[in-house]
C-alpha cells in the first residue's frame, strides 16, 4: 500500500491521539501536519507496513513531547529523558516510573523536588518556607536532581532492579571444524529465545554486537505456569528484556516485559501466543491472528514450529564460508560438527544453519551440544538487509566483520548470543 493509503486508514486514530494530548486545537492541527510530513519523509525506513499505525503514533508522541518541552523548559524533571512526563487535556501526567523513583529518595530530596517542580515555587519562596538561605536551596536542588537521575527509570513496583550474570563483553571464542560426522540432537529450545518451554525452566541470555563485542541487551526468562490458548495446552514464559536494542524497544523503553505461551511436543516446539503492554494497553496475539502473529512468532509450515529431533537432511551444505541451499522454504539444517571453545571450556557441537526461515534476509548459526542446548548463536544479515533504515550495505557498515555466502549471496556477521548455560 502507498503512504497515502496507509495514512487514510489510521488518520482517525492519529487525530484522536494528538487532540487528546494537545489542548489548543490550532496547535494540534499544526502538530498533526508536522507528524504527517515527518512520517512521509521517513516512510522508506519503515520495514513492515503492518506496523504503520504504531510507527506514526510514535512520531506523534515525540512531536507532543517536543511541543511541551519548548513551552515549559522546566518540565519536571528538566533533565529527564523524553517521555518521562506527558501532557494531556487533564494536565501533566506523571507515569509510575517517575512516582516510584521519587519514592526511592530520602524525605529532604523528595520535598525540595516537590516544591520546585510540582508546585512551581521560586527558589526564594522555597528558602522562606524551609528557613534556609537561597544558596542552600540551590545546593539541595542540585543534589536531589542528581539523586533522582541516578535512580531513574526505576522499575515498576514489585520489580527489583536486576543484575545479570551475563558478562558485559562477549568472551573470546574459537570455532574449529571437526572431521567427525554430526551427531543427532533432541533440541527442545523455543526458536529464537533459547529456553525450553517446560515448567521449572529458567534462563538468562544476552546479545553482543560486533565488532566491539559489547553486550547490547539481556533477557531473563522463566516458565511460570501451564497455559491454554484456543484449546491448545502449553506453558507461559515470563520474559524480562533489559536494555533492548533500539529496533527491539517497546514505546522506547529500556525495560520490556512479555509473556509468551509455547507448546513442546515429542516432535515440535512452537509459539501459541505473545502479549506485552504498549501505549498503556495490554496487547495479546495468538496463532489465530494471521500475519500479525505469524510474521513475528510463527515458524515452519502452518506454524508447526521447529523440529525437536534434528539431523542432517541435505537441504544445506557448507564448505568453509560458502553455503549451498536448495530452493525450498524453511531452510534449517545441520551443516557440520565443530569444537567451540568459549569461556575456558570446549564444547563438542553441531552447527544448525537457518537460512531466512525465521526472518527474510537473515542467516543464523546455532551451535548445539549433545544435550540440545545452545552454546553459541551467531547472526548474519544479507548485505542489503534493512537498507531503508540504515542507508548503507552491511559490507559498508562493518567492512571487517566476517561474511558468509549462500548461493553466492553475501551475508555479514552482526551479533552473537550466549546463554547462562555456558557460564
């Protein structure tokens, strides 16, 4: 669909959102026009048209924040990141992370922030109320703001600040081909999230972007309950995402919480549902919701999932960095046996290669040991993948990174994942 066609579909929702945020009708109309123009100019960067509504509302949200920031330089708190406070027809709204961060401060810090920011009192008036010199007010205000920023954004109530065991820098590793034939594996991990969907399972894992090899985000997952979706039984997985990469964020947050429902059978492992909160709304998607679910969570023909018993099928063959693939969908196959040495230990593994079966333009290497657990996962992007977003080929973005070729097409190494299984 064209930009104009997509805009017509979401225009009523877009207008409702902006007009609720902006009390002045003329200013709201101006901001709507700015939003439409900004969206039109960056439309080429939108990867999936099905995300158009959330994408353009996100642009409008940022425009609203800019609007109030430009009109009230001392919006509480003046150093907060964008989105910490919002304005509506009912006045300033202080989301729970702000309130909960304030709750963590001592009484003196909380009091002076309240008087200065929330009651909008001048420093001279605060000094008179507290019976201290103006200079003391300035000093206390500076200290209180720093204490606030050291703690913001505070996790939602009941959510403790987490300290992951995942290292900040990916341990060095080597991958050595073996002359021994690959061994068969029972692989029960859910595709892309590494946890086995079985009650009692818990897992931490992290991403590391190359060439720096620094941790970009990490996940803490736990299977918390039995669940049923449309009459099909599975288990619920609580996923906590910390410091997500920009393209993985929800509402530009540094912390996301999802709940997945997955099913493990004797032959396959698949997703049944996913839920998360966005724009203050709890959103649910199930395997019956068509492309909106399947494009993100579906795998295999008719969402059958990934096979749990894997051995070489001959769909993919590998010679060094060159891969030959058959012309068929869902290309996932074992392409060899390798010794992976990482974190001071050597693992005997098979390499499961996935060619665009989980996401178009993406190849992944997944090294599994005899227990069917992931030792190392590596992602490669097609050279032109995401060109509209990044404006460069991957060989231009990361000219020193490792490459693979699949039927002569170049793929560039982007990031790796490891789990606490190897720690």
